[in-house]
C-alpha cells in the first residue's frame, strides 16, 4: 500500500515509521528544508508522565503508552532521556484543592511514583523552591525531541521542500501535488500542525474546528541561577485552559527555561511580534470560534500580552516558586508556536482530535503532550488505516 504523510514533525515521522514497519510504502512531504522545523523543534523537551489529563481521554491513554515507547526508543537509539522529576506546586492554600485534583488524576491515569508533599517535603526535592504543598512525579523526564525526529527520519523517504499545493481524491486513492511533484497514494495522513486548516481545506474537509496559533515565549536562567532548579517546577494549572502556566524547566542541554506564556500569534508561524501575516489573520478572524474565544477570555488575553512585553511579569511568576531569582538571572531565548484547535463555540479543544474521511486521515488537534505521545498516537492512527 502506498501512503503519503504530510508533515515531517515528530508525529508525522512517527506515523511514517509505524506504517513502514507494517509493510506500507511511505513518502513524507514537508514544505521546510529540515524535519521538526516547527512545534517539534520549538518545545521545552519535557516528556510528560500523564498527570494532568482527563482519565479515559486519548491524551491520558496515549501519553502513558507514549512514555514507555519513547523511553524504549531513546534507549535503543542512544538518544538522551533523563528522569529529572516534576513538582506541581501549590503556592497558596487556595490552590491545594487543585493540587489534590491533579494528584487524583495522576493516580487514576496510572502514573507511577506519585506523592503528595507538604512545604518541607517539596524542598527536599527542590531546595530553592517554596510552596504550601506539591505533587511529585519522579518519573517525568526530559528528552531531545528534534534529535528523536532526526533519528526517525533517517530510515524514511522524506521529501523536504515540498509544500502541498493540492489534494484530490481519485477512484483509486488520493493524488497530491507537492511542490512541482505529483504523487499518487492509496491513503493520506495529514499531521500538518500549524498548516492543518490549509491541508484540510485542500482535502475538502474543513471540519468543525480551526487552528489558532498561540505563541509561547521563554526566558532562560543565566550563570549560577541555573543551579537553583534541579528538575521541573510547575504551577497548579488553571482548569479553564489547556496551557500549564509559566514554569521552570531544566532541559537536556543543561539550560533552564522560564515560561511559556500563551499569546495569540499574528501569523500561523508567528514566532515574534514582528511576524505578521494578513492572510493568516483573515482566516483566523473569520472563524466564529475565534471571536467567541476572545469574548470569553479577553481579560486573560490582556494579561498574557502584558507578560509578553514585561520581563518583570515572567520574573514575578517564577519567583512564586523560586523566590531567590532576580531580574539579572533572566535572559530572552527562543520560543515556539502552539497549534491550538478552537471549536465553533469558542472552546479550546483539549483532547487529541483525529478524523478519517475515506482514504484521508486528518490530525486536527495534537498539542502537548503530542511529542511525548507521538509513537503511541502513530499506533492509534495506523491501527485505523491498515
């Protein structure tokens, strides 16, 4: 069977690997000149253990399965993988109920080693951190997702610099025009991330959600301040949003990130305020869900914009958990853009969303923990195709 995969991020490559392992002839198409150019190459590198997600959801199940598969893959291919552990800290007593809710979900999802700590207990894990309590996930890990993507691509037929321009169903399958080349496939799987809506429209399946890009900006700790964080320090998340709030993240390269925020970008690939696309903005604004989302969450949106423009906002958020940090300890660094699906009623889609339309499979929503879950998502998708 000849199968095309649109998108050479970690998810598209994982799908292609799984299809190849089951005997399919697979071609991966991507418009960029390298694999993992967008969400895969612009994340913090956290391998999520599955503590946040609604029990029974695709995220909950595929994250737990994905951790095991990713750990095994990294070991087999000698890629870095380090269990540094995570604290989800309640900074005030008002957050304790949310903290215990997270602990309950983690246990229900089968996350190993979960412990609830008091203020003294959390300091045994992170000596420079403060809070009234915390959930400790000792097996939460960090990895190098761009390196995983490159490793996956090494054994695949990946055609870079091939933007998809047209998709047409035929009597025998799907015809795809990518760059100047025309491909005939029996099946097509689109893992297009920020380009999801355009690919779906070309396939004649615009669907009931649209991608709204949210830029996540980071600062990094400098000098001796890196030693103030041993692993991962997270706040208790706001249950109204799929974002996890500003946190401190030790990376596999030794850097420590502070962030991200969640600012609506001015282009699908809007990695900075200066990157503006009127074409993208028209498409985003035309979706009724975007306007309804803005009406529902404008106050939060303004706070996020302020945080983007004011370094002291990041500092204040980080000092809730590591109070010894100073402004001089922080420096700007590269951020990323999250492809977040928004429903017609303005709701931010939380779970993974995957649709199949005849010979075409569309991944509509695959935000974090999609990198963690990629090998498991691939098995889930391929199981419905072959």
